[in-house]
C-alpha cells in the first residue's frame, strides 16, 4: 500500500484531501499541520510522496522540502498553493518538485501525480532552449519523474539537489562544448548522463549513458531515463 504525507496548517482541508486519496486508490494518507511535525514523521517513516501547502506559519513549503531533502532525498514532493507568483515558490521548484498545483486542488491531477510518483526520481535538465526544457519537464512528470533545470554552464553550479540522472546539451552559454558535463561529473560523481545535442560527432569529456542528436524522439529519450532509473 502506498503511503503519502500531507502537510497543511488547515487541518480540515488536509483531512478532507486524505479521505479523497484513501477512497480513490486505497492508499494511506498521514496528515500533519506543520513543517516540524512533517520532518519528524519523515525521519522515522517511509513515504511514497509528500504533498505540502506553500504558505504555513513558522516553516513554508519551500523550507520544508529543502529540509526533507536532507532527511529523505528520494522522497517525491508536490506543493499546493494559492500564490503562483511567489519568490518562495521559485525556491521550492529548485528542490525538484513533481508538480505545483493550485488551490482549490484539482483532485484528478493530484491523484494522477501521486499514482505515478517515483522515489529517487529527480532528473537534471541542462538545456539552454527553455521551450525544449519545459517540454521535457512535462514529459518527465508524465512518467512520474521530477526535474531541476539549468540553462547555462554557470547554472549547473547552482543545482543543489542530487539527481539520479541528467540530460545535458553539449553546447551551452558560459563555457566550451562539454563543460557542463565536466562540472556535473565533478559536482555529482558517478552521475549517469544522457547527451542531447545538435552538434554530434564530438568526443565527450566524460562517459555518457546515451547520445541523442536533435531533433530526437522524446519517447526514446524517456525510455533511456526509465532504464537508468530501473
């Protein structure tokens, strides 16, 4: 049986959501009303996903996800919020969220994300084409993964959460071809990397799990990510 942790200072809302989740799929949903209580539960129990409110007293959702990454780095995380243009929300996204959902919560979408959520499912997307990175992020979410993104060589240094795999363009602003791969290999030793590039035929600075030349078949790239996760 899958087990989820719901964190919201509005206990009535959280308990109603827990009942919906249990009724829909037979999963167990544990409710706590603060970030501190959530951290305590994560330190002694294993959950399949976290659903947290963004605005809470004492500890907001971004801070909670950041701290939970230390206690259980493999835990998939979703945030629900009524504040979609929030600086704190941007900080939470950098932690590798599966999804950000509005309030009132679109229950079918929430259930879909929870059903697909994968532990240790964060992928780093290092790609300067923002539209392509956004499309790949959505495609990964459809398979139960989450993504953290970087759009230049320098931004690879700001990736704070360790992914299980990376999709990396060879040519990016801020460095010579392949520099992003070198920096990722130094930052996350042993990280499997899938190369997606329009400049094929070059020698790679570090070993790759697969190479896809643009334009590539997204389903084939996703299959490569699936194999790495498996």
